[in-house]
C-alpha cells in the first residue's frame, strides 16, 4: 500500500529539534533489524517518513512498529528531501544508489535517478571506506549531496534512539542531517569529509576486536597459570590493562554481572558483526598499506570463529575458542571458569 506524504506536523512544537524535522520528507530504505526501529523513531518524532525494503517480512515488521510503507523505493523517494539507507554491505548501497541489479523497483537509475535534484543522501550502513567514497561520488555525479553516518549501539540503541553516529561529509550537509540523526541517537560526531565516518567506525571496532582478544587470551593464560579470574580482573581493571572489553564486556562470568558472559554469551554484539567490521578494517589496512599486524590477525581470528557456532554469540565468546584451542594444544590446567 502506498502511503501519501502528509503535511501534518509534530504535536510538540515547543521542542526545537523536533520542530526542525517535523513534516520533513524522508525516504528510509532498508528496514531490517536496525532500519525499522530507526525509521520508527523518525516517524515518532513527526518526520514524514516513507520506508521501503525488498523483504516482505521486514516491511511487515516495520509497519507494525509504526513506519509508513511505500510500494517501491521510487515511491518512497518521491517528494523526499532526504534519503536514508540502512543496508547490509557496500554492494547493496552502491546498487541501490545506482540501480544496477537492485531489483528494488526504483527504476534503472536506482535511488539517485528517482530523487529530486539536490536530495541529501545519508548512508547509515556499515560499509568499506572505499565503497562509502564511491557512493558519495555517485551521488554528487547525479546532482545530489551525500554523507556517511554509520552507527554504534546495536538494535537496543536503535530501538531506544540512543545510537552514536560517526559522520563523514561536508559541514552544511552534516548540519542539515543532524536533527534527523539526533531523533535516532544521542551522539553525533562529525569526523571529517566523505568516508571518514566509516573510517572512524572501522578504527574503533579494530581497537575493540583486538582488545577483546587480548583480554580473553590474558584470562586463559591466567587460568593456565593458576590465577583466578576474579584476581586478574581486580588487578587489570585498576591498572594499565583497563579497557572496555575488560570492564564493561568482560569475557568471563562474575566480575561484571551485566556482561554477556553471564548469560552464555547471548549478544550483545554478535561475532558475525565483529567479523564483518574487522573484514572492513582489513580492507582498509590493505588499501592504505598500514602495517597493522594485530588488526589483520584479529580479522582472521573472528572470521574463523564466525564461520561456525560462534557467529551468533557475543564477540566476547572468543574466549571459549581460545580456551578450547589451548586445551587441544595440551594446556595442563585448562578449566572453564578459571582456577578458584
Ligand atoms: P539487516 O540484514 O537486518 O537489514 C538490512 C535490510 O536491507 C534487509 O531487510 C534487506 O532486505 C534490506 N535490503 C537489502 N537491499 C535492499 C535494497 N536494495 N532496497 C531495500 N532494502 C534492501 O541488517 P541490520 O542488522 O539492520 O544492519 C544494517 C547495517 O547496519 C549493516 O551495515 C550493519 O553492519 C550495520 N550495523 C548493524 C548493527 C546490529 O547490531 N545489527 C549494529 C551497528 C551497525
């Protein structure tokens, strides 16, 4: 069912950011785990949002969450001054923009051809820096403007409108998008020109992946040496080993009650997504020639872990893999929770 764009505005005109975006025409393409709640938050803020997804299941779920749905990508884009995409990987973004084999009903030229001249394209997907720059060039060549605005915060953050946006693009375009992003999140960091939002995301997640492996290896080594997990935590959390992977997402149960380790590694942040993000980091490492051995190795370790049962477990479950491999290699004191 096609939903016509309405002119009704927010019921709360006293809220300045809300007044800025109320009634604004926004197409939201990609209504998956992240896109549906993000689009629903825009609709809730009074934005005249029209969503579209190729998957009927995603559409049904988004409609239920309060997102007005368009019949096609082209219909979603009609009358919109901003087009937000939240798609799986770079090739989806490029093909949705350019229309090459996207099969999304947006016509041969894709979203770029369907949009009115000067439309602001905001890609929130996590994609390679090179793909983000390519998408930006395509948008410019088609007479539009574009920024990259990948997020952190996961589905929980998307639902609660507490996402963090890392944004790359021109000042004026970022300023224009900011009130919309603020309706979906609570932190918007302008990282620089086109592609630099993705660069910030990939660098941050490389720190996270490497540090989780380091923390997990240290716990398993401590276990083998007869050190209790609690003792190591007490020392490292108050010393130079302190980091988010240790003190917030601790890979062993006990010291941090809210960490996924206490619920059999239910995510949280799934290892499959960490493997994807580290794969993007590895691509960036290769294209820049940076000598990042730890980052490259972390990408390999998570890619291997995500091939099997690890994919849907929180990324801190990498410790179980390290422990199993250590036991297979003949560790004499391997335990599943540390020497008490
Ligand atoms: P998802 O697979 O749940 O949703 C993607 C949606 O895009 C799907 O519903 C798919 O049908 C749709 N799609 C693909 N091509 C399309 C097209 N041409 N036109 C319209 N719809 C199309 O993925 P997700 O978990 O929502 O993640 C989206 C992006 O956000 C990814 O890049 C991911 O890496 C990133 N991200 C995800 C999380 C998370 O926790 N899930 C956290 C941070 C960032």
